C-alpha cells in the first residue's frame, strides 16, 4: 500500500511536468480514454510548448524530471517502434547535461572509494568539472607520478534515486501490459528490466573501465582508432581514472580541416572502426555521439565514455550480414527468409507479404543518391512494421540501429557527400565472404559433424542404459521431460540427423545382444 501511494505521488509529479511541457501525447495511443485525458490536460501546457515538436517537448520534460528520466529518454530514442521515428530522433538529441555537484563532494567520494586522502592519490585536482552528466561528472587531475588523467566521479545519491524511479517504471509497465494486451508484444516489463540492468552497470564505474579496456584490446595495434588507457589503481565502484586525451571534437569540422586532416580519410576511419566493433568484435560503443569522439593530433580517432555498450552474438551478426547483403542486392526474398530463419517473424505469417513489406521500405531509401542512403533508417523503418507481422522486439538490434544512426550522423558532419557504408564496403565484403561464403558454410558444417562425433560416446552410453532399462521392465518418461525434448527439437538444438543416428546406435546394440 505504501509503495502504491509513493508511486502515485511520483506519478502525479511526472504528470505535472508532462502537462507543463505539452508532452502528454503518448497517452493518445492508450485508446479513447487516453486521448480524452491528453486533450483535457493539454490545455494547461505552457504557451511556448506549442512552438516545439512533440519529441522536443518530451525531451524537455524528461530533462526537468532528473537523471533517471534523462536516461529513459535516451533509451526511448532507440525505440522508434514505441514512440515513432520523429520522436525517437528528437530524443536522440537529449543532452545528458546537469548542473555539477560540489567539488568537495567529489573529493570526499574519491577519498572514500580509494581508501586514501585525495592529496596522496593526485598531486593536482581541478575542482571545476569539465563535464557534468546525469550519473557522473569528470574532473582533470595529475597523478603523483605526474601523469595527466581524467577522473569520473559518480553523483552522490544517484543510486537511491534511480532505484525509486525504476520501481515506478516497473509498476507502470506491469499495469500497461495488463490493461492493454496489444502492448504485450512490446515486452514493456522486459524492456524496463533491460534498462535497469544497463544503468546499474553504468553506475558501477568498474564495469565501464572493463568495457573500455576490452575495446582497447580489440583495437590494439590499430593506428586509426584507440581508447584511453585505464588507471586501475585509481578506479573503484564510484571513481574511474583514465588517461587524459587531447584532440578536436569530431563535429568541429572546420578545426579538423584547419589542422590539416583529410575529412574523407577521417570519415573512412570512423566507418571502419564502427564496422570492426559490430562485425569483427561483436562489441560496440553504443553512445558514440560527437561529444564522445575526438581526433588526436596524429590523426587517430579516440573514443571516450563507455557507460553504454552493446553486444551482438555471432548468430545475430550473420543475420545482419545476410540481411544487409540482401538489401544491397535488392534480394528482398532473401531478407524475408533471414527474418523467418532467425525466428524474428512467427512462422504462421506470410513470407510473401513480408517480402513485399521489405521492398516497400527499401526501394525509397536505396533509390536515393549514394551519399543520402541511410542503412540505419532502413533498419529503423523495418522495425516499424513489427506490429503488422507480430515480430517480437529485439532490444540488441534496436540499440545497434540507434548506434548506426549516430555513426551516420558523425559521417555526414565530416563529409556530407560521402556514404560511410560505401567507404567500409571492402571490409563488409571481406567479412561476408569469410563468414557467409562457401568456405565458411563448409567450415560450419564440419563443425556440426565434429560436435556430433564428439557426442557419440555419450550417445552410445545413453543408448546402452536405455536398452538395459527396456530389458528390465520398460522406460518411463516424466511429462516434463517429454515437453522439454519436444521444445529442444523445435528450437533446432539437435541436428536433424541426430534421431536417425540414435536409432542406428540402438539397433546395433540390440543386435549385439
């Protein structure tokens, strides 16, 4: 009861902020009652709100509501299936900037986390932060050894505030799924849980340090892209210390050109880096906006802020590769088949209709001049047809699509006449040949056969036990076991030839006896 009252009180405060900024339009998708309520309360919006787009009004309201809501807005910017493409694009501009907290609090947190007075850890510490965001702020400092570093410090009390807001989001998502059954396919409760997990990781700066270190290792020896080195001795749960970098923000195009760098080369390096993250490594920076990407004096791109990262498993990378190849070749049937094979579209849906939908989405985009083609928008519009074909939401693909959109934005700022995916095409073709060509498929087939051979001794042993059980009075299976076996076969866990191999082994054993 107390929790419900607390949630209702917080909900009222949210309602006031949304009303003041004229951002109640999401209620319109909740049926007649929602539209009536949005229209009624919309009369109390400020006059300035009418001059802004819906997404801009929502961004302003979320900014006012605090850190968790800023993060929520950033998460929603990856969900055009929930809020629409225009609103998602506006939310992507949501600035994660808040007023800084006092330097005395930052100093106290550093001393507490590292177990030493700050003066023993750093010979110099700049009290004026260079950046202040919803979860942490960054100060420049110098270590006792004389190395210039950047120190990221978590906001005081941010964990407790976040936990209270997440409890509210979970409560609201549960009610939404109960009251509006058609929203269940959007997996709102699961989405809140995924959001919670991502921000919980972001609030433990050791995880961010680990992500940065992993990506630095992935690009070891690459003279076009790098990550600052982590100072693990000065890093803890609420403090992250890393090498201070110098460079030009990637969106300051005039300064980059004035420094003598070739813009097309820089764009090519950015495209290659993003492609390598996604397809080569399956681990990508999911917040690579211009404020997190710099060009060093030697021409090397340097990425910072690894609070949000994404992973793409090998199977999903193959799916993306085949889908991308299908779109680029105009083979929309192949694109549709890949979706069905991956299980993204239920098997009872029409593959012909889905093929038609893929064509309707791709032709207007791929028919544009090369430099205007946006693969990210192509994927975004594809995800928007999910309701028609009852596709389940794929959070990892939505995060990737959002990251691709940001990467394309970076490329266009650097050189509006160049398509970054065309620059990366040699890498794309090499990867596809290595992972989707005949040799790759032969290698995968041999791997399946080898796995089967390795499991043969266990199969023989199981078969002998089965024969013994049959001779001693029969074999009974629990209903749950039968159900699990049926599920595994349907899910494709067992190769199609495995039942026949089992029958053969059983036959040989019976003949021996």
